[in-house]
C-alpha cells in the first residue's frame, strides 16, 4: 500500500506541556541530590539544575515504566540511597473507561503524534476492556512468514457497487469521518477533518447542521447530511457533493432525534440552519414524511433527481430489524447502508439511551451482511459500520464480520486529544477546545496541528490494517469482507 | 385522551457531604503561578481568600476530569486520582457511579445527558444483559419526547377478565373487577423503620404528589398520615385483617404478607377484606426459588396483585449466599412465562422489586413481564443516603438529615421520579410504544445478550469447530 501522495507524515506532538502519565516515579527524602538518576535516565525524567539544591520532581509521563527494570540505566536500582520507586500512576485510572481504555487513548495519541502504531510494549491498545464484542474477537493468523510485499496490498474500496451509471467513487482507506455538525465541534475540528479527508482521498460528513461555506474547498470529499430536521438542506448543497447521506437515526440515541439547545443556536448556527437564533432546535424522530420503504424511495429519488451523479447513503441505527431496514434501503435505491451501533459517540445523548437502546454494532454487521446476501443484494450495496470502531483492529474485525468499511468519530477526536470526559455539551462546551464553539476554547489549537494529527492517525491505522492483510496473505482489503472464519471468539472457539 | 401527567421538578440542592469521583491534590512544588485557575473552566482552582498569593486547596467536587490543569501546570504539581470514598461506596451491584447520577437527578430532576459514547462494559448480569429495541423507519409515529404526542405511562393494578360474557340480550354478565390506576409504573416500597419523621413524611408526601402509592407497615401509619391513606398501602399479616379494619376501610389497596396457608385460604382472606371495603389486595411474596409456582397457584386462587420481592441487589432470596441465585430479570421472566403457560397472565398484576436502582430498570422489568415496579433504596439515596454492600449491607443516612425541611426532601424525591419518568419516556419513545401497559412482556422488543450473542457468535464459532472435526 502506498498512501495517497498528499499524505505526509510529520511528528506533531501534544499541545500540552505534560502528557498523562502511566507511571509514577517517587523520590523519597533520603535523596541526597547526587544527580545519579538525572545522568542515567535517557528519557529525561529526572532533571537536576546546576545551582539548585534539589533535583526537580520527576517528569512522570516520560518514564517508560516497569520494562525499564532490565536496563542497566534503571534509575531505581542506580540510586545510591534507594530513594526512588516506580509505580503505576493513580492518575492513569482516571483516564479512559471500559470501552476506551487509558492504554487505547494513550496509543491513539501516540499514533496522532508519530503516524505509526506505538513502539512501546506496555500498552494494550488493540482491544478494550469491555468484555464483549470486538474485545472478545481475535484474529487467527496463519503461521509462517508473510509472502506478499506490503506495497502490493490495496486498502481501497469502491462505494458505488450498483452499476447504475453514477460516479464510481473509490476511497484509499476503508474509513471515513463521521458527521459532526457545525455548532457541535469547533471550526478547526471541522476543517481539519475535511482537510484530512481530502489528503487521504476519503470523506468527512457535515452532520445535520447545514453546510458551512468554509467547507466548500473540500466539496469533493464532503458528505452532506439530510437529517430529520432538514436544517440547512438546500438543492445547491446537494448538487455540490458526491455523496448525500440520509440520517434516520444515530446509534448513541436511536429513536430520539436531535436537540440543539437554544443557547447553542448562535447567530452563525442559526443562519446555517435557516432557523431563528436562540430557539431550541429539534430534529424529530423519525422523518415525518417517511412511513414506508416507498416513502423512503421517494426521498432517495428526489436526491438522485437533484444531483444525477451523487451516491446516496442511508444511516440508520441498530434495532432488531436493522436487516430489513437495510434491504429496504437497497430496494429504495441507496448505494451505501451505514449502520451506527448503540455504543457509538455523540455530542450529547441521554445516558440511558447510550447504554440501553439498540444493539451493539458487532451483531448488526453480521445480521445485515447475511440478510443482504440472502436477498441477493449484498453485491450491490456498500455496508459501512460505525458506532464503536475504536481501533484499526476493530476496523479489520468489522470487515471480517461483513462490513466493507467503517466510519469513525471518537478516534478522530481522541487524535485531537479528547480525553472522553463527556462534557462536550455542558456550559461552554469542551474544555479542550474540540467540541466547543466558545471563542476562547475553540482557539486552543489550530487547523494545521489538527490536520496533521488526523493524517498521522489515519496513517497508523492504515499501517496496522496492511499488516493484518499481509499476515493473511491478502492483496486487497476487499478479500477480508465477511471472513468470519479468520476470527475466533474467546468464549466460543475451542482453544487451539 | 387522559390529562397529561406532568412531574414538577425544581432544582433542589442539599448541602450534604457527597462522595465525588476525582480527587485532585496540589503538590508542594506548586509555585502559585495561577495557570490552573486560568485553565480550569469549572473553577476548581482558586486563590486563597485570606492570602491571595497562595492557591487554595482544589475544589475537587466540581472537577469534570478534563485533565487540563494536570497537563498545563508548569511544574506538574497537580495529581489526580479516583477518590477513595468513591471507590468504596456501593459494591458490585450498586456501582459507585449510580450514586452520583441518582444524587444529580434528585437535585435537578433532569435526564442525565452527557457527551461522548457509552463508557461501560459491553454487557453485564441481570438487566445489564439486555438492550431495548427501537423502531427505525417503517413504523407509525412515536414522538412523545418533546411534547408532540402523548405517551401514557399509567398502569392499572387489579385483576382483569380473560373474556367477557353476555346473556342472549347482549347484557354484560361478567362482573368487571375494580382496578386502581396509577400514573407511573412505580410505587414506593417499605422504607426502613429507623428513619426520622421528616424523611418518612417526605416519602408519603412525594407519593401523594406523584399520585402513586407507598407501602408502609400498618403499625407505622400515624394518625396524622391518615389523610393520605388513599396513597398508602398498609402492609398487614393476613391474620390481622380484623385488627386493621379502620385502615382497610379507607384505603384503596392493602398488602398482606405471604404465608403458606394463603395458598389454600386466600379467598377467605380476600372476602374478609372485601366485606370491609372495596380495597384491592396485594400479596407480598419473597422471590424464592419456587416463586413462579406459588404465584401461579395464588392467581388460580383469586389473587389480584402479587408483589415479588427480591433482595436489595435484585437476587433471589433462598437463604443461601451462593452467587447462582437468579436475578430479578430472570425471576420476572419465569413468573410471566409460567402465568402465560397457565393462561392466567391477565388475571393478576405483578409488581417487581428489589434492586431497582436506575431508571432503565423500570422499563426493563416491565419488558421482562412485570406490570410495574416498586422502588425503595433510590428514594433514600435521593436524600443523600449511602449504601455499602461489603462486608454486609449497610445503609448510611446522612448526618443532619433529620433537620432538613420536609418540603426539600419531598421535592428531591419528586425530582428523582421526574427524571425517571422522563427516561421512561425516552425508552418508550424509541421503541414506538405509547402505552406503558403495552411494555409488559414485550420481550420481542428487547435484545437479550445471551440469546443474541449465542445466535451470532455462538453459532458462528461453534459450528465451525464441529465442521472441522
Ligand atoms: S524507570 Fe527508567 S525511564 Fe523511568 S525514570 Fe527511571 S530510568 Fe527513566
Ligand atoms: S468535552 Fe471531553 S469528551 Fe467531549 S470532545 Fe472535549 S475532551 Fe472529548
Ligand atoms: S498551575 Fe501548578 S504551579 Fe501554577 S498555581 Fe497551579 S498548581 Fe501551582
Ligand atoms: S482536571 Fe480539568 S476540571 Fe478537573 S480540576 Fe483540572 S482543569 Fe479543572
């Protein structure tokens, strides 16, 4: 795989002085300020400033942790007064959760910084701690050395499989960015997502908040969304893009529609959405004009009429009958069926909905893939999964289960140093400037930094995906689709 | 259309000592530069009032875990950890986070809303092992959430007829039984008896204002409570019906403790009650191993409402400590299916309780087959109570609670129920169900972990093994 020529990997470090430390180095008061540790640790954890009578407190995040024990420079062993000790940092426990573990977040940060999967051995970043779904699936790699050269492996997928004379869009990596609307994320976030999509020859999505003018330079790589509120939907925006997405529901809050608080409906947001400033905006659920597949088809026909080249994607969540909905979308003429699982991200959703409503994406992929196959429609549809795809391994597993590709959102935000604190919608919004339109907070980072971080993270994922394909001896990611035989499940598969 | 049921929530803080999640400490190497004050948008870091050159201790209660102060302090002087009290509170069933969310709901009466996706385990035991379904495109409208269309959460208590009979002239022959309607599928269950009078009063007042009922021991119903008797369900032994005639006369529902003799002589007990008043009778029965058989027998014997009580962690009660005891989810499903098999499901109302800890447990219990639920501990947690599971169940009522005005306490309970009611609407709205009564036993509209996991991964991976062999 050769990434698109626009992809340039450049180191893009954290924008903060300190990173979140996994380890903690403690110096007790038996320290005599001899400076041995400062001399021995090559990572700069210990700093002794000439003229000061005490060594500076350790810079924990730079420490590589317990694996250092085997090094001859291991400071804990070197200290003549046994003043140093090494432990897990209690702070690390406050980072992450069952789905996105602290290791996974840290690793994503490293990918966004370096463009490659972490070299550190102490991070378990390919699986989370949720105890189900992707976290219980493993690849069954065949033994032996890989025979295929990485450069020969393609990660491209086509998005139009209908053969209907419309554009045959090919993306270079089987992932694109999820919808985050203007108003829910900061401008640099939105623009960097679009720039990254252009660089990687893939897509990003406007979300349901209308089509900001700043995105026009990236039209070629933007999916515009038609959601139930129809905010800011215009013929001209539909004519501008190559893919139009109907959003029926969102995995994190299926069946609940959307709600933009009055205070977030600022002048610019209101203009974009063609609404009155300061009023709360509701996206109803469902489309009040869609009660049947026939109605659904009428909407798709309408888009196709307005833009004779555009592909149509249908985004739905994952109820019990998601398979029927998918087949219905096929009959209605959609090109892409995008299923969004219950554990997916959101700018704001009731906790009760995130946890309890609709099924996790893992089950839905298999259900939809199989049903489309039974109905003879699988070959004509592109199946995109989202809602809980956190890592390159999740992506590859989703493809093995039957998806063609995936949409990601949280992983993009984490690349921009989201800590998943969940405060995106409260008060001034995201304290870290990612999901906020507050003038001060949204100026915390610039577009350049953010774009490079995304380009790097997409690259690291691609590297991992190519590695997986290489181990399976595959020349294209398309060969991986539906290959559940390459997976095992630690609860069911017999130990090998 | 019935009048729309509305719960009036009002922000009601209670200045008690709450457990918080994140503990921030400022190390000695702080140089008082004030950077943390600038970066914390939740104002956890302030200077000392008496000496503004120095930083005050961090106000960790407001910390929202954004990591900015940690990452931006020039000296790396700040440390954050999970608070010890937070880690200790509750236990394996009553998770620490439950307390924080219940306190918050009791304070503001709102549906908890956060950003970012779900953070918890993929699945869990009991109610955590099921998801509720939703309707996608091709079903009728269901916008109940924002007041567009009314979702009715009321349920009926009492026996329903299997069918009606008419004479040749078309006159109704069947006697239609009395029922009691309550506007939410939740009643309040038996508070512990060591509560201070203001707390007890608040529980009763809240039940009255919400127009639901509260189960109280008959002996504990002070005469000044009698004006609320329509919302009180006195709990008596079946042997004491005569003794409590006065109460029974005025109440709408009585509860009697289950005893084995009731299997045969329940009709006699019920007749005795009916002679005194029209009150409906609940039989309160512990969720033992054979509870479904007993429930079925009682129903065949004329029981109209049966209240199944699991332990405080929603487990079967059988005197043993083993962890294989059934959980409320499975107990209710077993009872519901048994009654369906015996073709008597509609003849009895099933109330489920024990371990109802979060709003989602209400619709889930109903989907499993309960008609409604009874809550107990969350009502006290709303008032700041803490619960510890280990080494044994311990409920701690906050100090000073006895001095808080009844109105404040009542409002907090109402707030919590308001938040639960709104969350029930969210779940029902997503399912496209407009009548709470229709949730009962709708297990086809839920996704059960064991079933779906086995149907997808189980089949997929086991099948292959057998093919290989
Ligand atoms: S343990 Fe190793 S990496 Fe960590 S501070 Fe000591 S020498 Fe440096
Ligand atoms: S508020 Fe927290 S969860 Fe939301 S985007 Fe910002 S860092 Fe991420
Ligand atoms: S930023 Fe650090 S050094 Fe500055 S006042 Fe805060 S804790 Fe002290
Ligand atoms: S972590 Fe964030 S919210 Fe918490 S005290 Fe620091 S800056 Fe404030």
